[in-house]
C-alpha cells in the first residue's frame, strides 16, 4: 500500500524471483468489488476479482534475486485492501 483514500488506493507489487525470468506475469486476487483503474510498468487484465499483470517490453527480463516492480490504482467498495493468492508465471509465491 502506497496511499489510500475513501474509494480507492495505490499499491506497488515487487517481485524477487529465485531464477532468471525472460517474460513474466503476476496474478493475484483483489477483494470483491475492487477493480484496477490504472497500472504502470505492466499491463493489466482483470476478470472478476482476479488480476493478471504482464511485463512491459522494457522490464520483461529479470535476473535471479534482483527485483522488478509494478504499481496500480484500484477503485474499491470496502476498506479491505489486501490482495491474496499471488502467482508468478503460474507458480504460487510467498508474500512478504
């Protein structure tokens, strides 16, 4: 969470892969009633509460143990801002 207001919030997701990536997508689930309104450093696709962020051309390659980040703004209906069920390229990943 970077910032929030009554009907929305801004967040950043940082990924630290344990192996090199040549292209990536991060999927996660937002609370019910939340929707992405803007995303940067990735493109977004949302179906219901499930969001997929796909690498931009300029950040698709990521070295092992380095980081890549993307951010988004979401509109919300509830105070809950915790995304869950993160996956990197289809594999579940830990959230720190």
